[in-house]
């Protein structure tokens, strides 16, 4: 959206936009399309996989060394690190990535529940085997907030789906595969998918807790049931 408003050239290297990220030899478009060569998350965050990996950067900027591409630029690798970098890019060109999201993402401006700090009573959490709800990782408390730290309602999710799929063409940041446009968001316990069939424009929206990739199959099945 910043690109459409003329605030950001999507094909300019990130290091030119955010000088402190001197190793960011990829563009905002690469980040949006997951072609930057960045890992899903930096390997340093996975040294102790049982712990919250985002605690290391809570209330801290993203370390510059984590923004160096390791994989092949141009190859598709879904990257939360890329979204974290993109958040800093938006902070630089708009002043606040969060305000930019609220102002420009389809449906976000009309949302009354979209937040980075939900009340404890307002969260839908996965219940573990012990019968206790699993506390979510601290995704929203640092640079990875732009990678999936937002909370909202299912009504808001469907509102976003309606607004984003109103126009023809694959929406920015979405993927096109096997006759459909889709976008997937996931955390440790939750997953959401929006799928729009290209041939007839039908849309399926599914959110789940604890089901992982099976959520995607549910969306496909919903569309098949409409045939």
C-alpha cells in the first residue's frame, strides 16, 4: 500500500531505505513475495526450541545480522523475518507500520477490535493436554509484530477477505497457485487461510487452533462443497 501511495518504490533495495540494514540486498517486493533469501526465522532464535523464540528481541530492534539473506534470492521461502524487515521499512517511510496498516489495509480502518495488546479475556487460545490454555509467544512485543502480532475477530478476518478480493488480480502479498489466490497466516497454535477461486471468485475463510496445515484443506473442501 505504501508503494501505491508513492511512499516506497517496491523495487528499491531495502538497504537504501533503511541504511542500518546494510546487508539487506533485496527489495520490498522480494519481502512481500517471500523471495528475499531470508530464513523463516533466524536460526539463532531456534537454539532452544521449547522456549519462546521471540523473547530474545522483545522490545529490541531486529539485529542487523539477522537481515542478511542466506538462501537464494528469487526462490520462494515463507519468511517471518522478511515481514519483520518490512515492518521496519514501513516505519521508516511512513513513521509507523501499525498506523500504515490501519490506514491502508483493506478493512483494517473499519475494525474496532484489531490490536497488538488484546485483553486476556478476549483471546481464543489453544488448550493443552493439561487442560490449561497455552500462553502465546511474545510475537507482538518486538520487531516481529509486523509478522503476525495482530489480534482481531473472525468478523474482521472475513471483512478483510471481502475487501481484499473485491478487485481482480492477485492481491499484494498473496500467492497464486492451482487456480486460486490465497494468503495464509500462522503462529505456533493458530492458522488462518483465505482462498479465492480465480474462475468464479468464490472465497473461503478458515481459522483454526491446533490444526496446522489441515486448515488449508478445510478451506479447499468448503469451496468444493459449493460446486
